[in-house]
């Protein structure tokens, strides 16, 4: 069996593939295996390739062997413990109650017939013909190879009798599918009268399996017999190899004796001299190590001295240098085995001390009196702390500063409230204990002064924070710049070292010739630049003592130089910062850049903190509705103060905070709602009490209109001096407007809306919507009261006269005149994307024009009904003029008298033209009814005389002299 792993009788290379390769058509190229019928069923369904490929002793030798088998199949079938063989050992324990039942076919699987494959056979038939034709033209390449292997047909024929399932590499009886294939249940069914046949079938299965086992064992024995010559050849070669080894051992012994004689004569003396030189060098190194150990022993006392003077950076540098020496030059020294851990604990202690020191510094810097200037407090101390924290990667010091800012902002508001409340004598602090309740007892001027003081303190606070963060930011940028320059210098030095590689080979050759060890030469050459650098650093420090060129003095020189650097950095000049940057920082460029961004974000956070505290202060005062009760002047003053603070903080921090702006917008919305409701209520009361009579125009309203004409939308100040008499009409750009008192107040209200937009630009859109609502309300309410005759019930008017109608029309015309001015004012305060809101004014203008047209139509309708009533009773008879025409002329004169002082002349002419058209229509209708024609007869003369009387009286009226009446249209046209 072992030999089967080393060699195989099967030809290697391509011939092995021929012997066991899958055939294209097994029915034609492979003789079918002769086996017992109905004993070994077909292999289980699985991978078609793995099932069809014949087993190979070459390819399968590393997959599965007989050593993997756990049970011998003949032993399992021939149990010696059984006295009597059962008919079927698979079913002997089933009992008498077992019944073999048929499996009911599934309802979910369709019945498949040959008709389902007709379409597929039709599609594949043409391809099958082409395939058969190609196979006939090109015979299979294995045909010739099989003739060469005819000598192996007998063994192969025997192997082919063994089913392929036993040759599978994954053959396992614990697989149910494999088990059922090898030992099918159909051979062990004892139901009915088939017991004898099943017993014979089981016995036949056992014999067939034994036959397969014999075939496999015979083939294995044959393979071993083929390797017998190789075994005998190996034994013969073993004796020859032992002879060769014996001769070689003797030659080596002779050579060793010669080498020992040469070493004694020529090498011992020279090597002894080299050993002495090496011993001397080792003694020098030990002496230097002892001096270095003495220096390292003084590290802890020196660190304590540096910490007593708060020189954290110098102490950290000394610790870092000592740890580096311990790890590189003093590694393994037993007396210093605990020094490294002690220095680590000391370094952690320094970290805590620096964090505590920075927290103390932040508290003292932020909580000092805000009356002082914004100069930085102890800049050298801050720079030293920041460098130490950066060196130790303690980047959470910004969080400490942020927490201190929050506490300071709270204290600022609290202290301002305490100071303000203590100045007010009316507040009894003993009765009112809570500070917030005491603050709510302040009136608006006192509370406004308190808020102004808080904003001023916050401004100084932010300026102080900005100065401190700028110092920290400059330190971080200095370290980042130094890292970049150091990296550039390292790249330059690497290039120089690469250039020196060529000269190094010649130096090594010389050292070998002089008899010096190459490793010692390299160590000395490496120590030389270190000593030079140390000497240069020592000479650069005026306070350091001269020391030897040994490496022992490095920690001492480092300590002196670091302390000198600390002394130099104590100055507030930028040069001090540059000197301290030379310390070794452990931060990467990415971390330093992120830290710089965090510093800027901390400045933004400081602005947000101040704004948040201001918002809480406002909300605590607004709990009782205090802010909503402010009048326009007070709210505008408050709004301007808050906007100024927002702009100041934006200028300091570089970003606008939105919390206070949002609170201001929220309060502005509430103010706009209250502002609008108050004025809408006031307008509603004015309209409900308006009697629609012409009112006198006070001088202040005339001044207001005049300021609008100059392009200034603002409420003019009252002029002191003698009182001026009110005018009868309002003069706007040369035109006279007879108005009611409500419209005068409405114009003032409109200007208040516009002025509020000027003072609070953030409420422009809300004010535009509210003003549109107010104008629409005036239009609809005035229509209800005048055209709808609502004033009869509301005010108690007896009737709605033509004078009331004309006065209402003139008031609407005045509002329409100012709508373009209002639109332009709001457009100047809107963003371009908000211009679509201006369409409200277009809709309002259209509604007002429609209302004015309805009033004109109402005046015409009044006269139309009068003409219909009078002319329906007209008779063509003497006297001339008739009573009908005298009444008509009288009513026309009353109409003219009512509106002549209210409407302009052009509107009166247009109105009377429409009235005259109605008159002509009714007269024409009546004459047609009376069959009076323009024939020059008596009736025609009487009608002509009446019409002439009407025309003469109408043209006598003011403004109607040149009116073209065209009375010829009263006659019917002759057919």
C-alpha cells in the first residue's frame, strides 16, 4: 500500500488522462460493465461530472484510502454473534405492526408526459444531427491511446465492474443518499410472501460486495508486485552509500589536523593582540555606561526641580530622553529595572498636573473682571501648557476650555442680574427669593438696560476667548510648520546618505586591511555625528557646562539645553514660540490640522453658547407675556439691540449663530400678529362707527401725505408752534380728495406697517401678508357698509345717499393711488426669490378697481330707476316743459350737487354721460310706446321742446357745459 503512493504502473503525463478520461459518448466508446442484475442500483443523483468520471489511482491517491474506513463491510454483514441469520437485519426490529404503505403523489407537482418534451426535441434535433456528423468526421483522440494500453485491459475490466460510487472521494455511508444506493431498501422488504426472494437478494448483495472487495485487493497486490524491483535496488544502493561516507569521514579528519597546525603557527599571536584591543574597548564602553548610569540616576531629582517651577515641557523632555537611553543604551541593567515604570508614572502625573494647571488657567482667564481689556493673561504660561499638552497628545484640553466657557457664560448673566436687581429699591429681595422672579419685576427700561449690559459683557467675553484661542491656534500651526520642515530636512539627508554609499565600500576594505572589526568601525562612525550634534547644542547654550565628547554626557547636555530653551521661551515674542517648536512632537500633520479646525469650531461654539444663554434669558422674561405686551417702539428698540449683538458676535467669531436670531424671529412673528390684530380691530371699530360723511383733514395728515410725495415713507414728527386749521380736502400731488376720517387713519396705519418693515427687515414677508389682509378687509367691509347698506343697521343711517357712494369711491381711489408706493417699498426689502409675493398688491388693486366700478354702476342704476319711473308716465302734451321733464332736471341737479365737491370733473363727466345714455334709452322706449316719430308734427315739436329744456338745464351745471349729449338718438330710425 505504501508503494502505491510513490509510483504507479499507469503511464504518466497525457497517457494517464487517456486511460481514465470521460468519454464523449459512453454508449459507443466504452464497453458496458457486466454486473449482476437488480443488485446494485444506479448512483445517487448529484454532480454529473463527478459521477461519470472513472476512478483514478493516480488522481485519487491523496483523497481517500482504505485507512479512512472505520468499518469493514463484510464484518458488518457477517455478525458472528448471531446464532441464526435473520431474513433482513434492517427490518428485524420493525415488528409485526409495520405496514408498507404507498406514497401518495403530491398535488403540487404537475403530471409530466412526452408531449412536454416535443418542442425541445424539435429544437435540439438539428443540433444533434450536426453533432453526430462532426463525431464521424473527427474520431476521438483516445481511440489510438487505448490500443497502446491493451495490456492493462484485464485489470481495468475488473476495476470497471466496481461501481463508480465506491471510487468517489467523498464516499461515506453516513450520507443517506449513498447508503440507499449501496444498500437499497427494496431488497429487505418482508411484507407479503416475498420473504424468500428478499433473503436471496440480500445474500446476493453480500456476495457481490465481497466480489468487489476481492477485485480491489487483487489490483492493490498487483500494484505492489510491480514495485518489487525498486525495493531491491534501494537495498543495494544503501551499502554503496555507507562506503562513500566512511571515506569522506577520513578525509575530513586529515583536513582538520592540518588546519589546527596552521592555526597554532600563524594565527594565535595575532588573535591574542586583537582580543586585548577588544577587551580595552569593552572596558571603555563599561566606563561610559557607568557614567551614563550615574547621570540617569539623577533624572528623578531633576524632574522634581523642574516641576516645582512649572517647567512641564523641560521635565517631559528629560523623561523622554532618559527613557530613550534606558531602551537603547542601558537596556537590561538590573538596577534600572523599575526606573522605566517609575518614569511612566511620573509622566502620567505630569499629564494630570498639566490638565489641572490648564483648567486653573482657563478659570482664572475667563472669570477675571470683564471691565479689563482683552489682553491675554500670562501668555508665556499658556504657550508652555499648550506645548506640553500637545507633546503628550492630551488633546481633550479644548473640552475643558469649552466647559469653562459654559460655566462663565452662566455666571455672567447671573452676576449682571444680581447687580441690576440690587440697584432697584422697589424690589424686596427678602420677599422674592428666586433671582428669576426678581428679574421679572423689572420694567422695560430697567430690563432693557440689563439686557444691554449682558450683551456688552458677552462681547468682551467673546473677544477674550478669541484672543486666547488665537494663541493656541498659532502654537498648533507652529508645530505643524516645524513638522513639515523637519520632514523636508530628513528627505534631504536621505539623499545625501544615498550619495555616500559608493565611498563606504572603499572605507570597509581599508578597515579590513588594518585589522579592525567592521562592526566596531561602523559604531564609531555612527557615534561621531551624535557627538558633534551634542557639542553644537551645548555650545549654543550659554548656561551649560563644557562636557566630554563621550556619549555619557548626552543626557546632561540635553537637560541643560531643554532648560535653556524653556528660559528662552519665557519671553512673549514669536521667537520664543519658534524655539519651543524644536521639541519632539508626537502628533501627525492630520491630527494637528484636525486640532486647528477644532479650535476654530470652539470659537464658533463660544458664540453659540452666548446666544443660547441670551435666548434662555429672553424666554425666562417672556413667560408672563412680557415681550408680547411691548409697543412698537419698545419692540423695535429691543430688536435693534439684538441684531446689533448678532452682528458683533458674527464679526468676532466669523460665523452667524442662529439660536438668538431664531428667538428674535419667533418674537417678531408674535409681535407682528399682535401688531396686525390691534390695527385690524382698530380699523373694524372705525368702520363700524363711520357715518360716511366728509371729514376735515388735520394738518398733520396733510404733512404725512406731503412726506409720501417726497418719497419718504415715515411718520412725520409733530410740528411745535401755532395750531393750524384743518382743511376740507386732502391734497395729493395737486388733486383734491374728499375723504372720511377712517381713511385718514388707514393711511397712517399703512405707514406704520411700512415703518415696521424698515425697523425689522426680518418680518417683511409677514408684514406684507398682514397688510394685504388689512387692505382686503377695508375693501370688503366698506363694500358691505355702503353698497350693501350695512351702515343702516350698524350706524343707524336712514339711507345710503349718492353722496355716501361718491365719498366711498373717492376713498377707495386714494388707497389705490398709494398701492404702487407701498409695493415699491416692500419690493426694496424683499429678496429676488420673494418677488412673487408682490402679486398680492396686484390682486388688491384689481379688487379696488372693481369696487369703484360697482359704485359708479350703482349711481347710474339709481338714476336709471328714476328715469324708468318718471318717463313711464310721460305724455306728449302741453304745457312745455312738461312736469316729467321738470322733475328729471330737478333730480339731475340734485345728483350733480351731491357729487360735484367729491369727485373730479372728468369722473363727473363720465358718470353723466352714462346717466344720459340711460335717459335716452328710456325716452326712446317711451316715445316708441306713444308712437311719436320725428315727422315735424305737433307731438314732435312738444318732445323737441322738452328735450331742449332737459339739455339746457344739464349743460348749465358745473363741468357739463361741453358735454356732448347727442339727443338725436331718441328717435326711432325710419324703416
